[in-house]
C-alpha cells in the first residue's frame, strides 16, 4: 500500500524541480559575455586615449570626415 503524499513532499518536489537542471545557465553565460565585452571595450578605450592609439584614432577620424566631406561636396 502506498503512503499518501504530504503537502511538504509536494512542495519539496516542486522546489527540487525548479532548482535542478540548467535553467539559469543562459543568464550566467550572458553575464560572462557582457563582462568580457566590457573588459575589451575598456582596454580599447585605454589604448585609444593613451599610448600609441591616440594618434591613430585621430588620423582615422580625420580620414573618415574628409572622405564624407569630399563625397558631399
């Protein structure tokens, strides 16, 4: 004869079903990707504002704007 399932057992089985598996895996992966992208953006920003990148970024922007100006006029 089977014993009746108590309310506590029902709640425990629901909680176990919610916490098992990889339901939050995608959220954690997105968070790690965003942290990686932010770190790369920070490194590019540091490189562009100091060191050898500052002059190169300025030259690139000057070339882009002069090309746009030439095509407009």
